[in-house]
C-alpha cells in the first residue's frame, strides 16, 4: 500500500483539483491546500491551523466519516460567514487512509 491518498478539492473559482495527500506526515487539509496553492496566498490558514480564524472553512461534499467536531471548531464556525450544514475547518481534519477520495469545496473567502 502506498503512502498517499487522493483528495478532491474544489477551489474558490470552482475548479476541481485531484491531489495526492501523504498519510505519513500528520498533515491536515489546510496544509494540503496551501502546499498545492489552491487558494490565494495568505487567504487560508491565517491562524496557522489553530481553529481561530475560519479562513480554511470548507464544505464536505462526500460521505466520508470524519473526526468529531471539537468544541473549538464549533465555536469558530458559529462566528464564521457562509456556514452550511457540511462546513468544517480544513485545519482540523488530518489526512488518513479513511479519507481516500474525500471531496471538499473551499468556502468563499468572505
């Protein structure tokens, strides 16, 4: 078995990207978005992945079983704009084999 999975990310311009995500680096989805430069520089992960800014808010578009939403993530989403039922903070979702094929869409920047 390889050490990468595939994740499908729709950027803020509506373009879909299928990217390889390493499962052996303890990387979260926000870091993956930044590495592949799928959002304008400085517009994702402003707080550094601490669930304190919601700049990495995304919408989960597949039926993957994700980790439970933490209290910090819930509180941040209560203050965020454009929140939907499937909203999550990408910084709080870590790449794992269970996420192979995950589909997310970045929320609007504002």
